[in-house]
């Protein structure tokens, strides 16, 4: 059963926004024992609700190009399609959404590695069937977009 997201968990999440903040300082701020923070974080990580990653600002790395793909599929098994998309090189995230598209995919490209949008379409996206249409949105400038360095 997933961990309950109570007020202490919410406050731990907020304070972990500063990824370098120690468990002891969080515990002091919340008025709980350090072991309480440590055990809650451990449980939340075990349940997949929380993870720690080194993230980069793609605007600050000249070789990285980000793009969003708005995708429509001819199937309603969109969770399976999202899992398939996540298996492709360069895919940071895949979200099943409402509205004009069935899915929004965040894609990381790298010009130094010769991994362009064209190469993604030719070498990766061809592995996915039942795609009806795709609209590509290349990110020229972003604010607060932090991603794992994939490529």
C-alpha cells in the first residue's frame, strides 16, 4: 500500500526541493526526529513516489536540444504506448493527457552525438506502431526545465 501523503510528507517534499538539504536540518525545521525523516524518505523511495536525481538545465548545455511531441494513436491502450515510448533513446517522459493529443512526450536530443529530431524519427520512433499523427514542438528557450542528462 502506498505511503500516506500526510502533512509531514508534504513538508519533507517541499524541503527536499533543495536537494542538498540534510535530513537533520529538515527534522529540526519540522520538529521531528531525524530518523523519522530518514524512514519516511526511504519508504517514499521504495514506493516510487520519490527519487533523487542529478538534473541539468538544457538551456545551459549547448549540445542538448529539447522537444515535445504531441502524439495521437489509433489505440486506446495508451499506458502501453507510454511504456514503449519510455524505452526509446532520448525520451525523458511520456504523459497520457486529455485534449487534442493522446500523449505528450518530452524528448532530449544531442547534436554532438548526432542525435537529431530526424535521427530520432528514423531510428527510434519507427519502433512504435499505431501512431496516427505527431506534432513536434522544439524548445527554443525554457524556464525551470530540469532534466536528467540522457545522451
